[in-house]
C-alpha cells in the first residue's frame, strides 16, 4: 500500500525572518515606549530584561554583552512566533484565510503563552505587568497586532507561484 502525501507548499523562509524581525521591532518599540526610556541606558535595559529569562538578575550586571544576548533572543522568539504559525498553517491552510481575525486570536494566544508559560518557566518568574491592569490591556492589544503580522507573513511565506 502506498501512501500519497498531499501537496504542502514550500516555505519561503525569508518572509518568516522578515516577519519575525518586524514583530521584534514592534515589541521593542512598544516595550521601550511603555516601560523604558529612549536613552542609551533605557535601550540597554530593555534587552537586558529579556536576557533575565536566561541569566536571571545577573543580566543587569553584564552591560552591552547581556543586552546583545537579549536582542538576539528577542529576534529568535519573534521569528519563532511567525515560524510556528507558518508551519501549522502549512498543514491547515484555512488558518490563512482571515488574517486579521485569526491574527488577533493568535496574538492573544501569544500573550497567554508568554505570560503564563514561558515567563514563569524562565528565570523571570511572574510578569511584573500583572500589578497594572492598564499595562496588561496595552500588552494584549500589542500582541494582537503582532499576531496579525505573524499571519500576514505566514501567508507570504506560503504563497504559491
């Protein structure tokens, strides 16, 4: 008995990477605007805060090196968000049909996974934004936008022809 595999579109990984970089940039702008300052120290702190997930509080003592680690981790995570959606949508193409609606929903999933799974399992622990309901609302809205970007770039990555 032979198994016939249905056609799965080729993934154009450049679009996954571009989408990941855009999500990372958007999240960087969002976080810097809401929680950090736009001076050199604030820009370093935003990325050091991401590196806390791996290094713990020692991240803040590492200067530019830990900020660079945080920046790399940030782009990798954002690119993973786009890659995951792309790989799932490759199997279930209907996930590409309504990018705004499905992107908003994906963004909520991203927020929940990051704040209730990833952060608690990392060296960050509980998200400090939980003490501020307005910050939670802003973060959920931002993640909804990031979800839409993920879906739009997944569509581009899976475009045929």
